């Protein structure tokens, strides 16, 4: 009986994919010229299904790291693994972009001439692995689950910025990725829309349990959403402090007034401000 229970437990654990392992990664731009080090011997382990929030000063190298995971550029040394399979490392210094890692960009990437539904089905239709009927049925269900029912035949320019963000996330999830890579996706949103989007993202996450690698400058956003907060040093980028966000999921905005939330904010704020000050002073010296 216990052996069966253990087997069931192990089976459930194996379902959650998307574990990212970053080992001693270095990224140097223009190594034969100015030699700007963007990432300095960075090591991070992200379990499958975790929301990992990345915070650090502007220009410290956070997006460089995200782009290396996505396969948009190579690394100088080190290794990056996805579910124990090498994405990039010795002999293969740039990962192949793939549908197992989808980026949700800061400025959005919807086709304005296509309806929201057409945007959502675009990736699977291009892959051609499923029938049109199956793809559209899946898209309509996922849009409804994400609170997008009734917007299927509207165009991106006809809905709010918050709804457009939801369309982008659903479009990404249609390809069933292991990892979603967010590069400050809510930076341009007002605070009210952002709070709605935070709860919407968590609702989508609870239904899909995909690994999320999320870059932000908003400390409150990072603690509200994340299982862990990784505070990066000023350039070159490497982890300065890891904060375990031990507030149980599922969450809603009532946690912002909890004593533990304020404690975590205080724990992280000093480190974030220290690195921001270093980045500012370094910028002044460079100028």
C-alpha cells in the first residue's frame, strides 16, 4: 500500500516540468573589445512549477539572463539546463529557441490586424500538429478560463491593455510551454489595472502550473506573485539575496496587509535599495 502511495506521489511530482538550472553562467559582451560583463558566475535553481521573481537595478543583466534561457543570444561560459537537458553550455553556447520556453514581452507582440482569437490560435495553427477544430475549441475554452469570454472576435486595439496582456498569456500557453519568461510585462499598466492583472495571472497559473521566470522592478509585485524573490546585484548580474516568500498560495490582495507581507517587504527593500544605489553611483562614474 505504501509503495503504491509513493509511486502515486512520485508520478504527481514528475508531472510538473520546467525546472531551470543555471550553473556558473557568465555573459561578456564584446569580449575582444570593450568587454562588458553583464552576468558574473550566476547560479540559480528553479524547481518546475515555481513562480520565480527576479529583481535588480536597471541594466544589471536580468534581461540578458532571460534572453539566454530563451535562446535569443549565447552565453560566454557556464551551463543552463531545462529539466536536466542542456540548453546551452560547452560546445553549444547558445540555446535553440523553442516552444517549451515562451517570452511575454514588455511591449506586447499581438498582431493588431488579427482578432484576439486569431492571435491565440496562431502558434498552434503554424505548428500544424492539431486540427483547426481542436485548436479553436481549446483556444475558446482557455480564453473563457482567463476571463476573455466575449472578446474573441474583438481586435487587440479594441480591448484594454490588461485584457491584451491576458490574450498574450493565453496565446503563450496554447503551445503548452514548460516555462513562461516575463520581462516586466505590467510595467506600462496603471496600478489598478496591474492589481487586476496580478490576480488574473495567479488564476491562470493555478490552472496551468507552468514555471514562471518573471523580471520586475516592482518589489510589491514580486512578493505578491512569487514563491521566491531573487534580488540581483548591480552589473554584472548575480544573485545577491534569495527571499523565500512563505505566504501560502492561493493568494489574493488581502495578503498585502498581512504582517508577514510587510516583513518580507522590509527584508528585501534594504538589499534592493543598496544595489540600486551602487548602480546609480557606477552610472555617475561612467558618465
